[in-house]
């Protein structure tokens, strides 16, 4: 008997969102008139990084995805608790053997050019991602797809080559119109906002999609302007001047500057901030060197100074936000121990230390600050650190794509499935830019993706985390809290286990 999962489109979200006002002075400011919501208006959001690509299949940057996610919808979406909910697909069915996924689409969905979205568009999108169109696959995560078939205008059947428990969550990926070739310059999707304009280094402008198929989620605001502002101080000054309405990822210092003029939404990110080491470059190909560096870095100090105490210490590449899969206790595996670090370096033949280059994306001040603290700490074991700051697009090309680096600071953003988190370390994963290679780890991940029992699957992923820690695959630092500052009269922002802007829920009050 097949496992049929029916999802009602008009799902009412009841998840709690942590919303904290700067103080309770709002009540004293209010007059006798009751505040009412206001339709329309423009929301201006300060973004610290440049857009790496407008085409959703060619973009690799999380910040870009969080902006462009409002232009595109997938078959499924996620709510604030991380549960999959309906989007373009109103229901789906998974066969008993776990190889066949059938999706039934909502009818009457329109792309932004006015054309109707049908099963043929899903086939076109997934064939591009999986490389079933004769071209190279655009996503390694879709290489497991054997075939995609439109069995009617509103029914799609996806067949996998092998069982893959992580596949369902991948169906949040954007669906694009068939044979449209201008996604890189004039992106078209079926999301709640339409692309209007993009000026490199300046801004991305999206406008309300009046014809959005989820009628209860048609945006209340007319326009969103993402302003590219790499310097947070400039963003804070702009907000004080009334030129910016939202600053995502604001620091505690920034909040102090803004005072009681803003409200905040805050919570864990389900992110893993780490110092990655290139295992194909000496001396980081020696586990003793990697372990020594782990012992020499005091994560508590980094959390207190860089995150101002608002972060959760980690010991492997998993945040406790993924509670069922999280292996507890690894955060204290490498207790701060300078003498042990020196001994390991001596055993590895580096008693006198060495010089290393630490490449950091300059667009992320949080990572730059972390790099500076680490550089000071490593002096205690005679490791001299040369910090190399480069813009994020260059980081993507040199580090992420071409693996031309020694060490780097990066934040691995949250995902909905554990494979999407830990699969980054599988030896043949094409974006395994750390060049981590461990046969036991690979075997555990393979077993986990084929396992349908959630408890057994979790146990396998926990064992995999232990290997990453014991092998010192990286220096796993923390999951930093994320705080969004917004103007007092702007409401509706929510926190998600993945980086996501729910722009369709925003509204002004007056």
C-alpha cells in the first residue's frame, strides 16, 4: 500500500516566532487611536553581500537565494518549524520502495510572464537539474533522478535511481518556465514577487505579484528594494536617516546604536560557522596538525567577543537546531589546551610552527572578526596567520569552486535534511572544497540516505558527526543567533530553520 501524503493548500501557520521590542516604551508613544494595517508601500532591506547570480540554478550564495526565493516557488516549501508544506504541489505520493514520487500540481498557477505553469515546466526544470536533457547536471543533488514524466497537465512522476531519504526536501527547489533562456538577466518564476530591476553593486528590486496563486499570501506591500551595503555601519546610518527599513543579521553593537527606534526578530540560524582547512594542502593533510589547531582555538572566547555571547558552541557540522540528528557532547571534544596542541605539532614535525593563509570573504564582517580572533589565538602555538580578505564572488570562485586556498572561514547555512548538511563532506561530492576523504564516513552517509526508519537514520548521521570531530575535518565553532532589526511600524518577519525572507507576510501599520 502506498504512503499517500495529502497536504491542504491553505495551511494555517501556528508556530511561535520570537519577537522582541527594544523596550516597552511603545505603549507610552501610542496615542488613543488604534493602530491599523496599511496596504502597499516599499520595504528597503540592507544586504551585506552582492548577488552572485540571478538564475536560481546557477546561484550558490545563501543571501542571493534568500532574496530570489521570493521570485520562485518550488513544489514544496517549509514553515517556521522546518516542516514541508504545499506550494506548487497540492499533494504528493511516495511508493513503498521509496523510488517513485508523484506530485499533483495546483491548477491555474501563472508564471510572471502570464503563461500557465504545468507539469511540462516541472519536467523541464528537473531535467536541467539532473542532467537528463543531455547537458551537465546543474545540481549534484538531483543526479539521483532517473526520470521525470508528465503523466497529465498537472501530474508529475519522478523516479529515482536508488532510494534517497533526503530527496523529498529537495523539492523546495525553484520551478522555472520551459525553454525560457533569460533567467540570468530577467528571471521569471511563479513566486509572490516579480523581478523588476537589478543594478550590480547597488540594488535588486522586486514588485508584488498580483496574480499569485496562493490568494491568501498575495503580498501586502507593493515593492521590496534590497540595497547592497557591505558595511553595516553605513546600513545603520541609513536606517537612522529613514532610508532603510530592515537590517538582517545586525550585531548587538548595531542594535545599541539604533536604540528604541527598532523592533527585532531573533533566534538560532541552524548555521555552522567553521574554519575550513584544505586537506590536500600541507600541513593540513596531517590530522595531528588539524587537531592541534582545534585544541589551540578557544571557541568560548570567539562566541563572547564576536557573537557577543549570542551563539551555540559546536563540535561537529550539525547544529542542535536539528535536534533529532544532533550528536551531543562533541562541542567539548577539543577543550582549550595549548600544551596538547604544541605536543601534537611536535609529533607532526612542526614544533617551530608555520605560517598559514586564512582567506575570508570581506563582505561578512562576522567572519572577518572571527578570523582576527583566531589569528591571535594561534600565535600561542607559533602559527602565524596571514588574513587575506576577498569579496564574496571571488571567494566563491577561488575557494568554493576551485579549492585554491589553505584555510578559510565560512558559515554553512541550515538545511531541512541532515544529508544536505553532512553530505558536503562525502569524498566525491563536487563541492567538497575541504577535500575531506574518509571511507567510513562515506559508508555511513550512504547507509543513512537509504534508511527509511528515522531513528536508525539519525543514529547513522550521529556516527558520521563523530568521525568529522575525531578527524578534525574543520574547526567547528558555533551556530550564531541571527537578529533582524526592523522599523517599528513594519510587522510580519518570521524565523526559519533555513535562511528565508517571508516578504509576502510583511505589512506596515499606522
